[in-house]
């Protein structure tokens, strides 16, 4: 990032010929901040649930990484089971932007992304 405060990575950075599963698992284990981009599509992807969310929340519980859900579009991310437990484990975490108001619902998407950036900046300031 321009301010030099964070180095970003996403699965689009995996090069041809690299083992994508191994690389994703490695990067999750190395990350200090893990941003979960939440949408109906991501909630319906087995790999995200079984690998990415599981590893991210394990690291969050161990306090070796901070997990930040970023809500992209309306979805059932805050749904609870019959016992009142969140089905999506990261739902217990404060999300961006503005307590999980989906970015797609903002009148001005630039304002939504600015709110996300400000939330991330506040996290970095307290590290």
C-alpha cells in the first residue's frame, strides 16, 4: 500500500505452476491481518469455509492474527443456529464497513470503501 503500513496479498498473486492450495494456506499462516470478503458467493464456497475461515479463526482465537470481515453484499453472514450460535464464525467479530452494512447497499460505494480504509487505518494505529 502507498503508506507502507501493510503489504497486501490475494490469491490473484499466485503464479502459473504454483500450488494454489499450499500457497493460500501458507499466506494465511503468515498474515497479521486477514480480511474476509463476505458475500453470498463466498459463504457458499466450501474451500473458503473448510480452509480459509477455519485457519483464519484458529489464528484469531490464538491471538496470532486479527480477522476482519468486510461485508460486500447482503447475505446471511449473521445467521444463528437454534442454540443462538453464529453459523459463520467470523460473525462474532465487528465487521467493516459500519458494523457490517454491506458495501453494495451504500449510495456511494467510494464512501463505503473509504469507511473500510479508515477502519483498517484505525487498526494499524493501535498495533
